[in-house]
C-alpha cells in the first residue's frame, strides 16, 4: 500500500508512520521540518520525504498523485488555523488526482454530545475546555470533508496523553464512547492504523477512548 502522510512529525503521526513502515508499506511523509523525524525513520528504505508547506497549493498538488491508496492527516491545530486552511487544499488536490480515501485525526470536541445530540461536544456541558479555538479549527476541517465527494473518516480521540498501545480501545460512531476519559497516543495510532479501510467507519466521525 502507498500512503501519503501529513503531520508525520507530530505525536500521533510519528506512531502511524512507524506502524506503516514496519508493515512494509511505502510512505511519503509531507513535512515542513524533516529534521524533526527520528533518524532511524528517516533512513528507512520505504520512506520518501517531501518537504513543503501545507498552505502552499502547488506543494500539495505536486505531492498528491493517483499512485496513493490513502491520504492520512495527523495535522494538529495552531494559532494560524493551519488545519482548517490545509484540509480544503488537500481535498482539492485529491479530487484533481482521483484519490478517494482520506483518514484524519480529529478531536472529541467535534463529536455530538450525548446529553445534547444536536450539539457538538465542545459547545456542550460535556466539555471542560475553556478555549474552543482548537475545536473550531477541527470543526471547519470536518465540515470541509463532509461536503466533499471523498471517502473520509475522522478518528476523534478524547484526552490524549503520551503512552504505549495497550490495544484496549472502545469506539462509537459520531459520539464519544460512554465511561471513557482518555486514550494514549499509542492506542490512538494503533487503532486508527488498523481501521484505515474498515467500511463501517466510512464517512463517519469515530469517537475513541480506552476501557476504564
């Protein structure tokens, strides 16, 4: 399988990159700062590194071709709204290159609230965050994917501490699973990677957490 990975230097992105390479897949990592990639990963024979800016339309168009089976976005939010600005650029390039499948890492804030199903969690009493900036960035990215013609899935972890994969993950469609309050970076990467082409998740937000 050939994968194009955005956000490969981030916490989840690094883990997904390692999993894919360990399984023998060909991965192209689109990165702004290649020096942030671990040295052991940078020299992997199945890895190609493309240095570019996600907000540069030409950079993104140049890297996306119909050779890819999957586009994976582990892009994070920042003060410049890079996520909400970058996802539409990726969508446009994918549609032009006839690449259909994209998987993205989101946040539990853009899931529907269990107590108020018509409301996003970050706008409900289920959210403990005082700032909604990051959730709004993720929401914009989700809405862009939702209105596209692509086959998308957004995996939405709750509180995301560092930690290894225990492979004890619970999920729900469009909502956060009940009785869960965290999921490690390792479990997020493990579950997401192993469900890349699971049809029951096509065109859904998938809330993920750990057994407690």
